[in-house]
């Protein structure tokens, strides 16, 4: 049920991001979702891609610093309180969210939220117990 997210260390310099996307494009790897957090000198580009193992391989082969991390992808109803249902399930289970970001799906009434928690197994159990769908990796990669 876990989805592999790749995290890429990127220097805050002109062309750094386009180099990452260039390598992925040259290798036929489609980006499904992304988030970037930056500081003055560098950033962390977090990506959900179609083929994470291949992405890690080709980025490393091009001397780009990359790491794979397991995250959960949760299906959220696109309506008021949709996200609250998932977050309150985690709060009630005493699971901390380290970070999260969202992306839309091809379905009109749903969105996906990617989240990294301090206890992924406990998070998955808490979410499913409250009726929140944890999206299988295969479904995310095939979007």
C-alpha cells in the first residue's frame, strides 16, 4: 500500500530543476505529483513518478542526489471536511504528519493527498479504520 516518493536534493541555481525534469523526460518517466520546499541555498524536490525505481537509477546515473521514501496516498472527498476526516483519524491515533501535499485525480469529486508520517503502519491502520481509502501504489503509478 505504500507509494515510493523520490526526493531530490536541488541547489537553488538556474537550471537545476530543469536538469531533473530533463533526465526524467529522456527516460520516459512521467511525473504524477510534486512538491518543493526550499531554503536560501537548496531545496528538496519531492516527486511521485510513474516508475520510481527507474527514476532513482537514472537520476543517480546522472549524478543527481536522490532518495526513495515510502509515503501514503490517501483519497479525499473533494468537499468541506474531506481532509479533516483523514487528519482527525491520524490525530485520534496519535500519529504525527511530517509533511503532506495534494494533487487532483481524473475523478471530479476526489483528490489525493500524499502524506509522510512518523508511523506509516499505524497511520494506514487508523485511516482505513475510519473509512479513509489508502490508494494502492499501482493505482497511483498508473494515473
